[in-house]
C-alpha cells in the first residue's frame, strides 16, 4: 500500500507542477552557482508572467 501511495503522491505532484520549483532550484545551483535563488512565491509569479507573455501551445 505504501508503494502505491508513494507513486500516487509522485504522480499528483508532477501533474500539478509541485516539483517545478524544486527542479528549478536544483538546476540553478548546478548550472549557475552563486546566483541567488528566488523564493517560491517569486518563482511562481515569474513563471506565470512568462506563460502569459508567451502562451505557446496552450489551448486557452
């Protein structure tokens, strides 16, 4: 049961984008050491602003 619960939790976190910030921080620290890491709120604000400016293949 725990394995199923862990997989379900992982799936939901990936589906809803909860891991985007964690992956961004890991990338920033690996590829750009010394650059200040934005807090979660700033990350999401910039992320959504970028999506609004460049909608790409979104349906709406």
